[in-house]
């Protein structure tokens, strides 16, 4: 695979024949970085075979110059032992300059194990990627609960980073793009398996970065999110929250917005009962329209909103829902 030497490689996390949106986001950023250092972008697909049909072409349309497609029947689902072996072999053969992976459960596990095996530096959960003057990859890592952004340069080869979902923008598909697909079949056997999957249950998943409409709830709801869920359902939107609500166990971490959670790319975000700390508002930078509801006009959330409603959310939201339903904007 000498054609992929010195490229920026992106792990394309795929499940049930679908590449995750964060993988495409990273691919788009890799395309931008590659142009700075005059190199190529290579996608890395791992699977059992049939589930990968058409995914390499989709990755090329989204910015990859080529794809390393790693196929084996034992790669039907993510297992650390088989996936790490398979990708490590491809990395050693391909010798990329950089390797980027989604900061998801599987992506983090894969990248961390690869970094140990390859004696490579790894920047985890980055929200910014830049190329230094010497051509090195620099990652922005939130620190002190998101209060600062530490710019860290990873040593070793490849330079590795896991990238938080929602911080970059995926490129629109360009079906005219062409690229090579190198199929690799790793030498795996039953003896390589150290885990046995007895049952697999997929729970509820939330794609906050990909949501068009988000209802953002804060501590102003006093722990009762029924009204927030009602508005979310009426708008066919997605519920997001501030960190304290996750800390209290009211909702799962995958709904957390901000520097220690996810960044939104929504058309509309309705922020109710939220003071607007910098840790939260950093997740609103790419929202087209922000609507804030708060009793205190001096709260910083109003500085980040396009429309500000001064009032008690328990008085503002119910008639808002009724009005929208009455005018047929949303269904009852």
C-alpha cells in the first residue's frame, strides 16, 4: 500500500452498512489538513465484507483519495482484539503520517490500543485540529472542565487523535470524485478471539450534532423535564441539556451540550432555563438561530441568543406550544 504512505488516515466507523456521521466530519477536516501539507486522505473501513458494499465509494465522494478496506468474517462486529490486530497491520504496512478516529466508545478503544502498540502519541477527544509550522498535527483538548483549550502536539508515528462528534462539518458528497480501494484480508482465526458475544442489544442513541432542532434544558426546569420533552416532541426535535442535569442523573451523557459534551450544528436551538456559562455556549457556535428563555436578562445566555424571551419558562413554553399547534406549525 505504498500509494498511501504519509497520508492522513481516517477510521470510518461503520455499523449495519452505515458510516457514522462523525467519521464523515473527520474526513472533511482531514481533507482541509491534507491540502496544507500536500498529502492525501485515506479512509479505513473494517468489516465482514457485504456490510461494506458501497461504503468506500461514499467515503471517496466525501473527500477521501482512497480507502483501505479491511475484510474478514471475524470482523462482523467490533471486538477489540480483532479490530486492533487488523488495523495495526494496515498501519504498519501503509505508514501514514496521521491517524484520526471518532471519539466514540469503539473509536476511543481502538485508537488507545493502537497507540500503545505503535508507541505513538495520542490526543484524546480533541475539538480542534491544526498543522504546526513543522508539519506536525496539533490537537485542541478541553481542560479544566472546558475552561481552557490546551493545544497539544503528539509525538511518534502516526500522530494520532480521537475527535469529538459535531465539531467539524462533513463535506457534501461529490459523486464525480474518483479514488482507489485497496482490499486487505488480515490473517485472523478463531484462536485470535478472546471475547464471546452472548447477546447484543442496541440502546437508544442520540445524534445531537446532527439534529436540526434542539430543545436545550437547564437547571431552571428544577429537575422536571416533562415540559421540555413535550416541546421537543411537538417540534420533532431532539432534547439536549446542560452538564448539571447529566451530573444529577436526569439524562444520559449523550445529551450533554458544551465544551465537555457535544457541539450543535442545528438550524434552531431553544435554550430554556439556562444561565449560559462559557462551558455550555461553546456548543452553540454553529447553530443558525438561538432562542433563549430566562427570567434574568443579565444572564450571559442572552448575549449568545438571536431572540431573547424574558420570562418564566413554565409560563412561556405552554402557550408557545399551544400557539404553534393552533397555527399548524407543528402537529398536536
